[in-house]
């Protein structure tokens, strides 16, 4: 992937399910560049999860194209999926293993090259305290589990990170630490795409915020200046997308 190739790109994507009378996604188009954090917001049922699933290759659109690092997801989903790491809202790791053992296991499963130093570097990169590296995950908080999942992505050296509701259930301090971690990853050149309900968290960390309404981007706002965003304007836009979904 060249620096000019979008890390994620959806062009005119339409997804419809037989059980629903209207498409979930309607000519959705968006791009995420390398070294960019993009937050997708929308009301319940707006199509956020379906958008994520199209990038993962789990949902095939009826129209349009989806690319990950220039790879057509429909044509080669495995190659596209190898370029990204997905962190769900509830991270699924092995509770009887410690952080290092979890990362080692999943790296072996993925056939990725690794060594102890690379795992240590990844754990340091996500700011997980060294004292926790050899503790079983059964005693971890949600924020610590997320750090291990992202450390796995760092160790795999994938260029794209997909996050599903990453700050749900985190206290303010953990949310602040998590946002600082995302900024570190952006500085490394990672592309980060997150779907979230957390408007203030998105405003703190995202370079661009897209508002999903009835399956397409109704508004897209970029951070600018010291204040980054007009939070009141963001709230108005967010409330508008939620209300539009309710009356649809």
C-alpha cells in the first residue's frame, strides 16, 4: 500500500437484507487515510455494525465496492482481512492465559513472525504496566483487555485498526488513557476506524467524524484549530441523525 492509497475505502455501497424493506446501507461512501482516526456515529439501527462488517468481509454489498489498503474485499476477503485488526466491544481473549501468552498464541494462529522482544515492544506501546504482563486476564479490567487486543495488532504490524464501541464501560481515566493510546498509534501511521455512541470521546480523539443517517453519511466534520470541534454543533448533528432514524 502506498501512502496515497486509502487504508479503508467504501464507494457507493448498498446493503439490503431480505428481511427488511429498506436497505441498511444506501450508497455509502467514505475514506480513511493512513495516520487518521475516523469516528462513525449514528443512532441505533443506522447501519454502523453493517458498515464494520463490510470492511471485515462478513457482509457482501449488492452494489458498490469496499477496499482495505487497496484490496477489493469482495474479491479477496482473506487478503483484505490480513491488513486489519478488529477489536469488538467485548474483547474475546483467553482468561486463563496472561497477556504475553495470549498474544503469542494468536500470533502463532495467524502465522505471524514474532519474538519475545516484539511482544514486549507491543505491550509497552499500548502502555500496559509490565507488572500485568504475566497476570491471567481473568483479573483484568475492560480497559486492560483492550490494551492486550491492540498490542496484538501492534505485534502483527497491521496498518488498520477497527474498533467497535471502544470506550463503552470505561471510566473517565481509562477513556483518557485509551484516547492517548489511539493518538500514539496514529503517530505510528496506523489508520483507526471506530464506531461509537461516545460523541465527546470521538471529539477528543478523531480527526474526522462521520454521521450515519439511514445508511449513508449525512454529515462529515473535520477537526480544526485548538478547540477541534464545535461540540454543540456536533450534538445537533448527532441528535438529528438519531431522530431521523426513529421516524424512518
